C-alpha cells in the first residue's frame, strides 16, 4: 500500500470516527435540551446514532472499510490475515480513530456551546460491563460475519446501524461497543458522557467482547478461499 493510500484511508477513519462521536454527543445534547423524559432522550439519541452511523459507513466504506472502531480493525487484522490490515496499518487506524473520537466530542461541544470538560458521568457496574461485553461481541460478530459472507456495503450499513440502534435499548450499557467512541465521550460532560474511570472499565469489557466476537466468527463462518485454492 502506498503512503498516499495509507494517508487517505487513515483520514477517512479519522473523519468517520469524529463524525460518529459528534453525532452521538451532539444528539445527546440536543435530546437533553428538547426532552425531560429519560426514555425519550434515549430514543432521540439512539435514532440519530443509528441513522448517522449507516450513512457514514456508506460514505467512507469504499475508502477505508469504515471501521471507526479499534476492535473492528483488530478483528479485521486477525480474521483477514491475507488481505486485512497489517500491524502497521492497524496501529495507524487505531491512532486515527482515537484522535477522531476526541475531535468529534470537542466539535459537538463547540456546536452546542458547551464548555469543554471531562465527564463526571459514572457508568461502570457489574451489569453494565456485562452489557458492554455483549454489545461489543455482537457488533464484532455482525460485521466480521457479514464481511466473511461477502455481504454488500449497503447491507452491512443497514445491519450495523440497526444493531447499534437496538443495542442502545437491549444492553444495560447503552452499547458504546467502541474504544474510540468511549474515549471521545470522556471529553463531554453531557448526556452522552462517561467518566474516565468508567471509560477504562468499558474499554476492558469491549476488548473481552471483541475476543468473543472474533472467536464466534471463526467458528461460525468459514474462511473465504484464496484464489489459488479455488482453481
């Protein structure tokens, strides 16, 4: 892969992850201002996130694969050893995603004129962390499984957006399922924020979930044959 192509793909991951976090945080701020009912706030936040994520996957998918998530990039590197991310590319993707996550939160703060601050919203509890394991395992299995099954980008975008929208409700953690998004949400003390201590626990749970998702994908979906194996 050329240096120019690497830069283009990393830029897409930076912009896509940043836009995703801006959607999550921004819609959370808007929901908190527009509604007093917690359930309605969550509905508004989840719908905006699901629709925005699907759109971002369609936009950036042809450029970078639209991972926007370090655990999805890790799964790509592990499960697609022949044509997936190489170690150096994985590191580049993760750096771009983490930087994009922080940038997206700061952008949302600025758009809604919210002072930049570290979140004080504690979320970590045994049930919540289990929910985050489940959310991340399911997301990893969904994306990696659909890629192995050679599903179209449109199908993946719809499925992933739908899954995240649903997981807001069926998991106790409201489905962060993404270390870059989790880090970004530390930098906004708003409806969607998470405290640094809770974020650390969430990331640990996400890594466990990612490992489970990778193992399930390997067990359930056969590895695509290489061209020489088909002939």
